[in-house]
């Protein structure tokens, strides 16, 4: 699985003008299931994200996790994280999980983030979403379970 994390002051997602998810301080997590990913892959990624120390402590050092800060997570499916730009000018997405598997793993992943004790909001799988955020820092981290 691939995830792009953004530390945010706030973030929200809307579909057709209706807000589906809205958080205050925490993480915006853009996530993509790849071919071959399993629930175990999603579990490991969720556990890693929950413990990743990218929030500042009292000394101003990145030494606290989203769990430590009581922050929330907005989890958005984004198959374009699977983009292969190695050939031509149009990205290919053939390494992304098939839609049914992708939906299942996205929903499972979001559930695992919530199971870690993090207040979790989500978008809608496969929808054209409008995502708004205020990046805090800015801090943006790329994770790939294949690495």
C-alpha cells in the first residue's frame, strides 16, 4: 500500500458539495491499495502511521505521534498514488489494486486507523472528491509498504 501523509491543522472532504468528513488537527492520509496488498499489509501500515512521530513536542522537535497528540485522521482513497510515469506523458495505473479489492482494503485500512484509537473520517471510494486542507509545517511524508 502507498500512503501520502500530511500533517494538518484542519482538513475536510466533500462530494457534490456535501461534506463527508471534517477534522481538526491531525493527519490527512491519502492511501492507495496496490496489486498484491492484503489486510495484513493495511494493518501494518495503519499501525506504523499511528506511531509515526511527526508532531512537535514542547521543545519544538518532531517527537510525538498522532496518538500522542489526540489528533484525528481523514482517510481518502487515491488510486493515482499508483501512477507509473516512466513511459510517455500519460501515467499508467495498472499496478493499483482492482476496484473491488481497492475498496475493501481502503475500508479495512480506515477501520484499522480508527481501531488504533484515532478519531477517523473518510471520503467516498471512487468518488470525485473535493479535499481541503491546511498543511501544518508543512509536513508531508510518503510511505510505501513495498519499501
